[in-house]
C-alpha cells in the first residue's frame, strides 16, 4: 500500500481535480502577475539609470550605465524564462493553449517594448547632444508614443488573459 495523503480518498479525488486544476492555473497566473511587476520595476530601474547617465554628460559615466544595463538584461532574461515555463505548463500540463497563446503575445510585446526603450534611450542621448535638432526631438516623441501604444497592447493582453482564465472557473 502506498503513502497516505491527508484528506485523500478514492471518491474525493474525482470532484476535487477540476478545482485543483483551476487553482493551479490561478497560481500560475498569480506568478505571472508577480513577474510582470518585476518586469515593470526593471524598466523603471533602466529608465532611472538612463536619466542618471544623461545627467553625467557630456563626459558620460558609461561604465556604471553599462553595468546597470547588464544587470537589467539578466533580470529580463530570467523573467522571460519563467514566463515561458508558465506558458509551457498552461499548454502541456493544464491543456490551456488559449492562455498559453496570450503569454506568447505578451512576450512578443515585452520584447518590442524593450527594443523601443533602447532606441528611445539612444535617441534621447543624441537629442541631448544636438539640442537644436528638430528631427531628433520628433524621433524621441515618436518612440515615446510607440512605447505607450505597446504598453496599451500589453495591458489588453493581460486583461484578455484574466478574462479567459475566469471564463472556465
């Protein structure tokens, strides 16, 4: 006879299974929520670090900024690995390809946000070095707008994920 699990019985295993599966999906989505908060915090650190970097001009403190970028890049990579693991669990373990697809879209948009942020930081530095350039100011403005639109899409994906996950509970 195998190990005894408290509260487990043959007749209780069936009805509890869907509730526990829903609970596990909910736990994964709570974990995703925490990861998104970490990602948001990392973007905040990156932006603060870039502000400090720009303030150190014209003789920029590049070594310090490079270290920050390295640390934030590692954080983003770690978060992405965890999100991909959640995506795989949702699809393979919980049979929720619909939710997994939302995570794939989320990852794509977060990647785009990161790329746009890097482009914005370069444009802001160029605009600071050439304050009279209207083209550079326009580029900064356009990149900011693209980041805002990307963040709106991310927010919509998170809302869709929440709605679709509650739909089956």
